[in-house]
C-alpha cells in the first residue's frame, strides 16, 4: 500500500477561525477528514502532521525517508517564504511533493511572492481554498499510478 503524508505548517491549526475571508471556514480537521477519506477509497495510507515548529517539520521529513512515505503534500504556511531548512530537508528526502496554498499568493504582499520550496516541488496549487488540497491529492494519486 502506498503512503501519502500531508504536512501543515504554522498557524494552520487555526483554520476556520483565522482570517476566514482569506483562508476560508473549513477547519484543519475538515480538510484532513476529506483527504483521509479520499486516501482510504483509493487504497492509500494517509498520514498527517501540523506543526508550528520548523524543526518538527524537518524531523518529520527525515523520518519520511525510512517510513515508506511515497508522496507528500505540504502547506508550509509562512515557512514557505523563509525556510531554506525545509527546502534542504525535501532535497535530502527525495520524496516527490506538491506545495499547496489556500490563498492566491500572487495577489498578496511582496514578501509572499517568494517560495523557497517551489523549485523542488512537482507542482504547486494556490488560491483555490481548501479544494486545493483535494486537487493536489488527485494529482498525487495520478503521479503514483503513473510510476507503477
Ligand atoms: C498560506 C500563505 C502563507 O503566506 C501564509 O503565511 C499562511 C498560509 C496559504 O495557505 O495561503 O500561513 O500558506
């Protein structure tokens, strides 16, 4: 069975309450619940972690090297725009990933225009709200199916 890891960065534990005009009304549990159901019905294992700490996300990526993780979805939150450490961790794991953002970064502040991770990602989805995660997961299913 293939295994998909979904990582959520800082402040995403507050989804549903946090600036809902930007990030929507769905909670993280709502989003994870839908992704878990999609994985179950497609025969994939679903794992997830939300952390506000950069080192916990880095440590989880290191663990993914040896725990059978086949594909990763990540919304790195603000670490998108700051974290060489996360980029290096992804390069070290070599596991393919898709970067997801709820908001359309291209329409936002200058400091949100740069992603340190995007150059290493299979692809990115921005601006489609919570649906972006489901679209990314469908893309992950296709990538995994094409590989086998
Ligand atoms: C975000 C965009 C980031 O700039 C921001 O820091 C977030 C959420 C998004 O999903 O739109 O925390 O990643």
